[in-house]
């Protein structure tokens, strides 16, 4: 009898243990799922946080834009009666970091003409270009120059002292210093090019002309090809105009 009771107790104990073990397994599985849910929630929070951070960066970058810079720059020039505004001063007016503004300028370099002030400290903005075609250092500017001057020819003066006796055609063979003559930057590509000079010569409006130089009793003559007398200026302008050309008399 005692053996049966012992076995029954053991059986009941095993059943209890099995029940406890089952409950523990269920609790463990539940904890695992909960942990996985927490982990997923953490990942979602990270993603949202990352998006928020990126959005903040975007908004920060959007604080600097070319139109606002142009507007503030123009007003500051009026306020201080100067043609140059320092980058630190402009950054202060825009309420942005100096380094952020400097990076924006570097990323959009072709829109800005930068100079070193007399003090030698920092950098100034000498000009902000509305379009790339306005900046003599850009390819856009050069292509516009070529297009705008495709039918323009330059004639150069023939002088005796300060007296202009006539005008001559000459090919542009050198480029002026762009820092001194920015509007004539890369002139060899758009001014009196080899092709334009050849085309103008074929029109036959320019001719050989003899000019005299020196004191009256020591005058020397020189025959110049592709030239005109100064008295022919108006006539030559009209002739070129009738065939679609513009003449510029460069003094």
C-alpha cells in the first residue's frame, strides 16, 4: 500500500513538475517574443531617429541658398557703401556658421568672385553672378561670347602721335590678363579669330592703304594691308552692316 502511495506521489510530483516546466517554457517563449518585439521597436526608433537627424541636416543646409545670399549681399553693399562684403560678415547676417557659408561658396564657386581684402585677413565676396554666363572664367561665358560676337569684327587705330589716321584689321593672337581685362578673357577664341579675319577679308571692303609718319622733312611711308582711312569710318560701318556684320573701332 505504501509503495502505491509513493508511486502516486511521485506521479503527481512529476505531473506538477511537468506543469511547472510547461508554464516556464511558455513564459520563456513569451519573454523571447517580447524581447524580439522590444528589439524591433528599438530598430524602428533608430530608423525614425536617423530620418529626423537627416531631416535636420537638410533643413540646416536649406538655410543657405543662393537667392538669400544675393539679397543680403546686395543690401549689405548698400548699407556699408562698398563693393565687397566679407564672408564672416555675410555669414553673420545670414545667421549661419562661417564655415558652412564657406563650404556653400566652394560648392558653387562659379557664382562667386572672391578677393583678399587689403588687410590680408579672411576673404571678401567681390561679386555674385546671377548666371554662369556672367562669369568670365566659365565655359558658359565663353560660349556666349563666341555666339554674341560671331559677326563682330574689331579694327585697330593707326596713329601718328595722338592723331588717328586710319584703321586696320588684325587677328587676335594674345589673351589679355583676365584680372585686368576680365571682359576680354580668352579673346583669341571669340574676338578677331583666324576664321573671322579670313571671312572679312573676302568681303573686299578693306584695302591696302599708304600712311605717312614722322616730321614733315623726314616723313616715311608705310603700306598697310586690310586698312581704311579714318575718313572712311562711316562708310565702312554701313557696308558691313548691310551684310550682317558689326564693326567695333577699338581705341
